[in-house]
């Protein structure tokens, strides 16, 4: 059974940083794409970033230059380093896995496995 567990969320002041982690179990994810999505209250879940097995990345424009996605295949873990956080980054953050692909897609419906989410709150 494939499970994704997020951690690292919390409350931070605007301009601060957080590092989210997503640990995958039940599957060796070295050939998979892992993405991060977020959902603010009353809004649709939106793409944030994704990374392929060889390290190719894709970001939504609003986080480029502030967020960095990375992965440690040996540890089955993907990270999202978030710097210069803004109040509009406040949301529940979810990681998701797309098996056996080389495209860091932003299409939410393609991702097969999802974590339960971790809350990020940025105070102004």
C-alpha cells in the first residue's frame, strides 16, 4: 500500500521560511514524479511544484524564485523549501505521486496517490 506523509508545516511570519517533507512508503519512487499542491479555504487545490526522477522541476509562476523542490531517492523523500513566504501562501499543502513518468506535470487529475496534507499559515 502506497502512503505519502507530509510534515514540516506550521505558523511563520511573512518573509520567513519553512521546509516541507513528503516521505513515500510502499513503493520505490525512483521512477516517479512527485508534486506539491496547495489548497486555501474556499479555493481549488492548485499546483505548486513537481520534480521528476532525474531532478527536472516545474513550478507555478507565483512561487518561482522563492520555493525549491528537491528529492532524495535513497530516502524516498521529497522536500519543498519555501522562502520569502507571503500571507497568500497560507494553505494546506499536499504531496502527490505520479507513477512511472518523466514529465513534471501540473495536472492534478493525473496524480494517483496523495498525502493527507500539512497546514502552512503565514502571518502578516
